[in-house]
């Protein structure tokens, strides 16, 4: 086992990539359903668990509801499970597409291991039917709901699962990450039973001792979002951004400051741009200048106040249109008389 709590292997990849092979087949492999004869796994069928029960403390709003190019992160994660026999979303109750199962970890906010246990329990309560296949799939795709490129992550992990003898596939890097991951269902069930508890348990404890293939995260498809800076970066990667170089904007602000008589140095240019972008993406493009103006008006020129109000406006834009409340009709003439 390496310092990251993952079972090391040898380089089994072609030149230019790094994929750590699993250990040699052991006597317990056949019982776990591992193909010990060599070659690719003949049955790639899988169930999927989407973890959406985190607190999203740094964002201040549920990650699942954050939109990138008009699509929520949860919608992206569910779409990335296409091909799964069954998909279950673990987290607070919310509207889900037809056929997608729902579960809640116990206790709430108990962590990803508790979420996986709850997801497997939901799958057990809804066994595969004739339309999805009578047997339980050998593989389990586990996706957190905060992956902008969830589809790319799922595809890369599936390709890695073709390595014979693996208990699972994870992304490599400075520290190999257990999430997202594609695991043998039997191996994960065995590790859950061995842990004995799930509340607050770490993913590294769950996968301890498993034979894991490590695939390179080309294109950073396994990168998640934890902050609004991460969200902005994901939007830029997808081309969902505004044009203009920082130098051009600096010159424009300086010219405006001279023309209108304000202090350019105290102008939160980055904060204004982030606010405008999030309003444009979360609401509508015309909302960008309007939101920037209204927050600036409300902050009355106080940079600290602007940052506070801009954060609240960005959080509201991320929840839009779910946060929209119906506009009350104006009272009719003579009402209340």
C-alpha cells in the first residue's frame, strides 16, 4: 500500500501514459468475480451512484444546483451514467428524471462512504427487472455531483476497467483520488462490511487493500468544483465566457475613472466581471449589466460591501430559476377599501 492508502502496482501502460496495473490474481479473485484468465472483462454492465449529499460549505449553495452553460452539475452527473442498468442519486430530496432512484445517507451529511452504502441499499430494494437484466451488474460507477465534465470522467474510468483483475479504476495524479471511481460491486460490498461503520468514514479507508487501476486524468475530466473560482474556470473551459484581455479592461477602467472622476484603484474589476458572468450564465445575458449595476448601487461605493453583496447575488444566480418566486399581482383598483 502506498502513502495514499491505495494498492500500488507496476506500469502496465503504453509509452506516454501511466496506468498502474493491479497485483497478481489471488485465491479470492474468483469469489469476487474477477476474471483471472487474462484479457478484458467480458461483462462491462454497471449500476451507478451519484453522490449529492454534501454541505457545499465553500459555495454557500448546493453544488448540485450550480449551472454551467445552462445545465446543472447534477443533471450532468445523471447524464454521465447513461448505459447504467440503474442509477440512484443520494442526497436531499429533489425532482429527478423518470427511472432514477433516490436515497439519503444515514445520517445526513455522513460523507461519501455513507452515501455509497445508502445507494447500494436503494439498489437492493429495487432489484434489476426484465428490462434491465436479471442479474446484478458486476461494476459500480460512483460519481460525485460536482464534476463539470462528468461524462468525460465516466468514459475514462470505463476504458480503464478493461484491465483484467481490477477491483476498481481511479484517476491518477499527485494523489490518486478514489472519487470519481468505477468499482467492482462485490469488492465495495466486502469493504463496507469490513469497515463496520460508514458515518464519517473516508473513501481511502473504503478502498484500502483493493487492487486499483490508475488512469491518467487527461484534460482534467476528474476535476471537481469547490469554490466560485472553480465554477468560473469550468465555464471558461467550455467557452462560456466574455471576450477581452485583462490589459484592455484595465485601460478601459482607467479611462473611465479619468472621465467620470472615480478612483480606478478601488474598483473591484474582477469581482464585477465574475458577478456579470454568473448572472449571464445563471439567469440570462441581459441580467449581467443589470445585476452589476444594482449590486454596485446597493454597495454605495464600499468595496467590502460590494464583495458581500456580489457573493449573495452570485449564489442567487446559481440557484436560478429554482429560486424565482412568482411576482404578486398588483392590487386592483379599490382593493382593501
